């Protein structure tokens, strides 16, 4: 795209060529004229690119100061300590729970004590309660099955559901064997391909099984690795389809029942779940800011979500993302920096239920959409950073390519396309540039939504690097002379 100032230049050039042709007997060669115009456009674009490159390069020293403070200086390991204090004190924080209320109060107090401008924005969020739950195989032998009920699932009758099992490996197999599913508990033993593809079984398995007459579903946990560990998550009932109880089982138990079924053995399971959905609860998105000195109304937004599932500590998903979004502001404040635009950290609530808090934030603030410069979200762990992912115009991409060059001291200068994040997706879909953190996440889904999501998964040095990246990108974009081009 031609840089700013290119269009007036091109118009002037056309006028000059027209005047020249009117005073000469000869006419300029058409090909020559077009080549001249194209060359002028390219030159202007290159000048604009050099200008932004020079402007961003001017932040080399400040970027190094941020990195040094986060990785080697007084702030070293601070985000890790903050996360440990938070998760050890509060524990897990499912939507609608007392723990989530305590977490919001904790963070409000901590952010205020850090000297940031803090406020809470009210939202209504789902309130699903797990209750007591159990599953056991009765035939062909007695065996307890480790389970985690899925969010929004209905419960079983108090006496539970005792039924024969049908094991399938895909939705297609379920359709082929629909007549066998009537009155049975359907066990999905789908292979793990990727989270994005395989999660469909967790999300829609109950409704697909109910359509063919199943009384409940047990779904192989969506993970590539298991030590008899079930993983929970949200599931979506389809309108007009009977709601049946649904839970995840371990990879090991799903494969066990699949092998038994392949041998022709009859399998009977008793499932008991006390799950229920209560009326929506009152909650808050937690907001902290450093106000911009020149354009306070313009915003660079950093974020992670404060809620978690009701297992483990929610340290990885997404305590780490929340803490580095706080830490980025602390680093900038500690260095006495204040950008042109406002830096705003939002700790979302009820992300696990489908970005409920973030959607309400978007609905409230979209009237000022033109003032949102960049939205950032960290929700895939805070392991060793690999790259920054970005969604935006080609012109904005060029700017961000220059910004990530400032991360050379921590060897994270790669910019990848397609920022992601449940909480920032409404903004990106509306055309606001968005960025997310790409980390070495090969182990992320080992612990995701399970009892294994604890502080033991976290590494302080990795969090230092993530905090430095987050702070440098946010500060520089917020301080550039112009907003990112849409």
C-alpha cells in the first residue's frame, strides 16, 4: 500500500504530465508515463516504510531497558511470584463461584497497591455447579472410571444411569451405528488430531448422541497425553435436542473400553452426576490502566482471563496470561515510562464459558471502536515465547514486523499471521488489529482443564521472557506517532 502523502504526489504528477502534453507537439509515451507513475508510487511507499522503520528503531534503547528489567533486573521472576501467591491463595476459579469473587477482589487490591488506576466493570455470567460425580464399569469387570463432568451438563437421576455402552471413534461411526445407540451410554474414543479439530467431540458429542437415542455420553479427554487424567471444558447443547448427561473420561479408559468392544465384550457402566445450572451470577471484568499523555482516549489493550475451571489451580489457563498482562504495566510504570496512548489491562471473567465477560465488554465499548489501536490476548500458556501472532491490514503488518525486531535481545523477532483468542475475537472480526502470544506450547494440552494445571507447570524464566515481550510490544505500539493502519 502506498504510504501517506503518496496520493497527492501522484495527482500532482498526473497534472504535470497533462500540462506537458498540452504545450508540446509530441505526447508522452503511455508506457513511459505509467512506468514513471508506478516508480513514484513505489518510491513513496518505500519512503513511508523507511520512516516507520526509523521511528520504531528509535525505541531500541527503551525496549532493551524493559527487557533488562524483566529478565535480569529487579523485576526478575516477579510475574511468577505473583502468580504463585495468587493461585496458592485462591485456587481454581470457575464462573459463578465464590472463589472467582475472591479472585477479583484479590486482583483489584493487588493492582491498586501497585499504583495503577483500577476499576471493575459489572457483567452477568453463567453459574454451573459440578456436584458429586462418579462412574464405574460393572461388566465385564468392576473398575472405577475417573471422570470430569462437562460444563453446562445436566445431572443424572439421584440413583444414576446404568446402561450398556456403545463405543465409537467418530461422529460418522455413530451415524452408521445409530440403531445400536438407543438406550445406551455412548463412549467416544476419538483420536487426538489437534485441539481445534478434536474439541468438537467435547462440544457437540452429547447432542449428537442424544439425536440417536443415547442416554448419556462419556468422551475421551481432548489431550495428546494422559496419566489417567480426565480433562473438563464447556459443552454446547443444541436447541431442540434432548439434554443428556455428559462427562470426559481418561484416554486410558476410553481405549480400554474400545478394545473390549472390539473383542465383542458387553460393557455396562453406571454414571452418577449431580451437575446443575443455577441463575446467572453477578461478576466483573477487572481493568487497570496507565493513561496516555497525548491521546488518553486511544487504547492498546492487553489481556488474559481470570476465571478457570474448577480443577487444578488455573495457573497455566490462564493465570499466566493474566499475570503477564499485569506485569507489562508494572514494568512500564517502574521505568517511569508513559506512552502517548492509554495502556489498558483487562482480566476477563467467564472466558471458559465462551468469552461471556469479554463479549459484554465489547458490547459496552464498541461505540469507541475507532479508538482501539491494538487488542492483545495471552491464553495459550506462558512457556518460552516463540513469536507474536498478528491479525491486521498489510500496512499494519509492516509496522508490527518492525516492532518485533526490538525483541532481538530475547530472540523472539518472528511475526506470524492470525492473532487468536476467544476474548479479543469480536474486536478482530470488527477490523481492530489483534495480537496473541505464541509459545512453545507442546505440553499445553497435557495439563489443560485438568487437575494437572498447577504452578508446577510454570517456569519463572519463561514468564520473564513473556512479560518482556508483552511489555515491549504494548508500549511501543501505544507510543508510536500514529495508530496502526486499519
